[in-house]
C-alpha cells in the first residue's frame, strides 16, 4: 500500500517514508529552473519532514550546483578535495576494493565549523544492486522524549566538536584513516579554516523555533568537563538520538537527490555492499551559528 499523499502541496507529490521523519518527493525536475512556488513547497517539505528524497532526477553537476545555490551559499569541505571542475561538489566514491566508506558513523555534517552546514544534498550517480542505504534520525524527537529534569541538564551543556583526530579513531588524522581504505577520496590541508568549535547541546532551529539535541560523532567532550566526565553523557545522548522510533531509512536509486536538514538530523551511511561501486555527488549549503 502506498504511503498517503500530503495534500497541502499543489506542485509536488509528497509521501512520508516513516512516522518519525523523511518523505519521498515526486513531480519536480531539478535539471530545469524550479519555480518559486515549487521551491517554496520543497522548503516546506524539508521543514516538515527533515529529509526529502527527490526521485527520478537526471542532473549534470552544473544543474545540481545551480539548484543548491537557490538555497544559499555553498559550504566547502575544509578537509576533502572537491571535483576538479566543480570544487563545490564532493564526489563520494566507494569502489569494490575499498574497505571503508565515507560517512559510515552517526554524525551531522560540518558540526566542527563555527557555522555548520544548513543542509546537505546528495545525488546518486551509481548505486549498488542492494545496500548502500542512508539512515537518518530526528533530533527534535531526541529532545522531546527526554524527561523535564534531563532537558534542564541538557540545556546547560556545550559540546566541543572537532573535524580531525577523532578520539574514537585513537587520534588518527583523516589522512591516516583514509589512506589505503578509500582510494578516490582525497584529503587536503584545511589551512587556516576553523575546524574546532563549541556549540550548545540543545539547539533552537532558526526556522521552526523548535528545540533539539544537537550531537554527533564530531563531539569530543563537553566544554569545561573532562573526557571521563563527558563520555557517559555523550553515550546517553547518542543512544537517545538513534532510538529506532526516531529514525528512517532512505533506499537509494540512481537519479535520487536526497536533501536533509543538517540542523535537526543525524545520518549514517551503511557500508553493506563490499563488492560493488557507489558514486554520489554531495553539496552542502551554508548555515548559521547554533544557538
């Protein structure tokens, strides 16, 4: 049985993926100049569902970039090399010989930046015959389902987020971790770009006004606390975030562009296709300072 269509949209067809978050969108051609009315409905669908999978697209890199720019300035990844002709686009490629995949842990993009990405657009160029899905989780629900006492505690905490030398990787750099495991993902020196930032654990979404738990794999410890003091609380809030009832799963098809609100979600790229290739084109849109 097909998911019910949301009838508030006039230019799009929007069908929910799960009760917690996520929707499939049909009825728009992103290779063309999207009308202001359709763009407004796409923004509404994103704010309502947090993750939208726009199916059946056929886009060049230039067309994907033009669509992304309708949402804001493009956020360049400080550690990863973009495409030669389109440095704003990160080609995420996993070959059958690669052991590691890109994004294979729960996280929210660019959390280590002072102004993390507002959203991420991932466009499927080649997908495995099965597997390679992406999991998403609703960070509003992670906050809403806390007790009042824990909400009060959470609102007092600030996270220290880093872009490299993760504690979970025993202090190894991205270059060391990726070398020999991801053949086509090229690491660069971030130069003087700030890649360690402090953010509130409880963030207020700038468009919806709702509170949420803002946490992910870039969090190293809480500001003013030791690692030993921080880790049990980090573990608790991560478990709270990824409870099954807070999640959805996007199954990729070639030509799907999935756009997620980076401010109120985490995601996890599943590495379950060892003998096949997966090629995606990623663009991140600039965001604002969490508050």
